[in-house]
């Protein structure tokens, strides 16, 4: 146990010192090699790693209703900071937002959000929905309020709550992503930071479908891969335009501006991990992967056929 804590502390220190000794695109540091530098990234049997595929094996849990998103609908004072960290673009939000309810065992304070994406020709969400990978996934990271810092939260099995949102691409510009979109070109290279005027964070969520989500216990999807995360994955995606999507896949580099060889940051997602015997719950109002919807879809295609027959 002491050994494990020591190892964990070492990996956290390592992460703090050179947060670039993991990557997504080279054999020696890609997600399959993370375990070499970060022992807790080795997916041992019966472990609780993330991401996972969400499919029909989930269980409906009627006690999972809406989460309380305190302060998400307010425009906070001060500044937020968007930073290219080399493996993602991270928006550090200030104080004033907390997440609770919806089956979470405590109140969690919101501290940052970041994105995972594919490339011009590949989807890059971390979780998959019935094996469908979305173009992007956003993670809103929250720390249990009783912990003074991330280090201590990483030692608590339910120390972190992440809200995951699938991002899909359409032809319509999403005005709610404008603050982020207009700052992205300032953080093209690793280490660059740009301030952003705070905006109501709820704007980035699937606002009409917040009661529809999946819940399971898993891990961070980046080193040190700590198995301390209560995941809430919203089942309905948000949409951004192709141009907004392209800013991520064609405009963000994993390298510094001075680097001799520039490398685009792309496909920054971890591979799918087995669920093993973990319960994966669907919230009270979740629809997509529950039988209700498949029978409805079935009913719909029957009525389309009947309609076509009648027309003929
Ligand atoms: C913001 O949400 C809280 C509940 O979380 C609600 O009580 C309040 O009325 C909302 N405020 C606005 C301006 O919508
Ligand atoms: C439903 O979810 C709650 C909160 O996560 C959990 O405590 C409870 O055991 C779950 N209920 C069932 C029937 O699994
Ligand atoms: C990629 O995402 C699009 C939706 O934008 C979807 O239609 C397509 O099936 C996805 N591809 C894969 C391989 O999951
Ligand atoms: C984090 O909090 C723990 C527990 O209170 C404390 O011992 C530790 O020094 C803090 N670490 C940092 C880096 O602030
Ligand atoms: C989202 O919520 C709206 C309003 O409750 C509902 O009509 C719609 O079917 C939901 N979308 C999905 C994909 O479940
Ligand atoms: Zn993430």
C-alpha cells in the first residue's frame, strides 16, 4: 500500500515536472506504452480503467436524476485561461462552480475542461456509444470539495467527477463555442495561453437533455490513469460546425512554436478498456441505449413501411 502511494506520488510529481513524457503518436510514449512510465496506467485484470464502450449492457437506475450544476448558468467575474498543454487544450475556469446530486456521493468543485479529438479523417471521442466514436469529446473535471488539491483527490477512489460530452459536427456554427473558437488560434503551440472572458458553462452542455446520461466508475484517461473517477457521460451530443472542428484537428500542435519539426496534435484519445464486472448505469431519463428506444425505432420503421404500402 505504502509502495503504491509512493508510486502514485512519484507519477504525480513526474507529471508536474515534465508533463510531456506521454504522447499519442509515437510508439515509445503512446497510450499502450504509458504503463512503462506510469505503473498505474497498466490495465491489470479487474481494474477500473477508462474510457469504455457504452452499450446495451447498462442498467437503468431510477435514482439517477439531474445533477445540480451550481453556478453553471452564471457569468463569473475575472478571467479564465485557455492553454495548449501539448496533449490537449485546457480551459481553466475560476472558482464558483460546483457539481452535486445525480447519485454523486459529494459536492465537487469544477476546475477545468479540455477536449479530445480525432483528425480531418478520423473521429476522436474517448468513450464510444454502441461502438460509434464521435468526432470529439469534452471533459469537465471536478474535484471532491473536501480535497485541498488534485494530489489528494487522486488518492480517493471517488475523488474526481468528470462530465463527458460528445461533440458532433454539423453545418451550423455553434455560437456557444465562440469564446473558445476565437481563442484557439492563440494557443496553436504547446505552452501558449490565452485569457477568455467567462461565460455560462452550461452553454457547452446538451442543455435540453441534461437528465439523459450514463454513469460508471473509472479512471483518468491520461497519466497517471488513477482509478478515482465517477464518470457522467451525457448521451446526447452537442454540435459544432466543420470550421470550428477544423480549428482543433488542423490548428493545434503538440510541439512548441520554436520546435524544428512541428507536429499536429490529433487523435488524442486513449483506447477502449474492458468493463469487466463494473456496473454501468443509465440515468432515469436515458433513452438511446435502452429498450424503449429500440422498440420505438422498430415501431417507426414499421409505420414507415405501412405508410409506403398505403401510398402505393
Ligand atoms: C441557475 O440555476 C439555479 C439552479 O442551479 C437556479 O436556481 C437559478 O434560478 C438559475 N439562474 C438563472 C439566471 O437561470
Ligand atoms: C443506483 O445508483 C446509485 C448511485 O450511484 C447507487 O448507490 C445504487 O446502488 C444504484 N442502484 C442500483 C439498483 O444499482
Ligand atoms: C464518426 O462520426 C460521425 C458523426 O459525425 C458518424 O456518422 C460516423 O459513423 C463516425 N464514424 C465512426 C467510425 O464511428
Ligand atoms: C495537497 O493536500 C495534502 C493534504 O492536505 C497536503 O498534505 C499536500 O501538501 C498538498 N499538496 C500540494 C502540492 O499542495
Ligand atoms: C432531448 O430532449 C428533448 C426534450 O426533452 C427530447 O424531445 C429529445 O428526444 C431528446 N433527444 C434525444 C436524442 O433523446
Ligand atoms: Zn479528458
